[in-house]
């Protein structure tokens, strides 16, 4: 079943309260996805020439400081990690691709959740309400964010199999639905150099977008390609460094609602998740049309 939440703030006033509002949305969607929860926040862009990586450790006793020292030896400058529960975000003085390659080779025991300039991903198995508290989501500021509550149907209930999925720099995807041709598409994308860390069909959808963007498509063109190349039913919410986008399949059997005020744009699987936002009673709300791309942000449709 699963629940999706997305929130894009239009004013700096709401930036500091982004986590509190997204947490309230996730709590409203807990019944739709009690198995796990996850979020992607866009915040605190790394300086020019630096990158940010989000990492998850299966060990409760992860030595993040020791990893920082290793990274410093390899890349020079590394900011102190920001740790939340089983995750840590590192800012590193190198290109994201170099940091990714080093981490995959030297620390395969860690899961690379995301990499880029501003994205941070946190996710964990368990009830969404507990996730909100454990990761102190209400304290996180930022410009925009996506969230997901999962009811597992096609893959295991683990942290790694939870949403969001990120397969490209500052790009992430959350999904409600099921794809029928993901195994064939996974093999094709793997031959094109797209790296997958799970057998989840949603990660394939994220990989497809990464591939299309790498080949020169805009995000809008990549999403329109989903309508031709992805079989199944889905509602996608996609995050970029500049905003977020929404797409429903041509049948649109999975629920979705959107709303907009002068202060924010939001989407969710149910209206009750939007109703908790400030000014929701005055928002313009609508059901996104099948097969139509919706986007918000300064450049969210640019390749």
C-alpha cells in the first residue's frame, strides 16, 4: 500500500520547520506503511569542490570518527560527521563520484544511501512513529523533502530495501505501486553501468531516471519515458537538488493528492497528511492527472 509525502517550501521562514512538518505528514501515513520509513532532505549544500554522502551502518557501534580519519587521509579535508541513529552524513573535499568509488571498495559493510551536494537520506525498518523520534526528524531544517512509509510487498523488510532510493547525485525516488518488468530493466541498466544495492523494484525506477538523465534527457523527458518503458502501476515522487516532481502511471490506480499555498507545495497519498500543514484549509488542492508530470523548484526539470 505505502504512503508518500513531499513538501517544498517557498519561503525561508518555513525552512527551519521543514522536519517538523514532514514528520507530521509521515505520522499521518503510518497506517499505509508500518514496515519502515525513510526521508530525503535537501539542505546545507556542500561548498564548491566538496560533496555530501549519507551512510548507514548495520552495527550500532559504528566508529564514524575512525571512518572520518580514513577519508581525511584519502581526500584531505573532511568535516565532522553528523550522526543520526544508525546513519551519518559526511562532507568531503572531493567529487561525489570519487567518494562513492572509494566507499564501495573500502567499506562494503556500509550502505551508501545518497551522494551529491545537498541530499541527505535517512531510513530504517520499523514503525514510522518510532523512526520520527529515533532520527529526531522534527529538528531538521531544509528547503524541501520527501518521505515514505512502506508496506513491503515485493522485497524484504530491511533498512536497505526501504525508500527513498538514490542512484544518482542529488536524485532520489519514492514509489507506491509495483513494476512488472523491473528484472529485465535491471539487467539492461546494469549493463549501462547503473549500480544497484537491492532487489527492490523501486530502485530500478530510480536507476532508470539516473540513466536517462546521464544520457542527456531533462527530468521531464526522463519521467515521460517511464510511461513507455516501465510496466506496472505507480505513483512516483522524485527529489532533485532544486525541487521535486510527481508522476502517476496512465491508469493512476494508486491514490495521490497535491496542494499549494503561497508558502508551500505538498503531495501525499492521502489528504489527511496535507491537512496537518499550516494554512492547509486555504490551499488549492487537486488530484494529479494520470501520465502528467508535475514539478516545483528553480530548475527541477533541467538535466
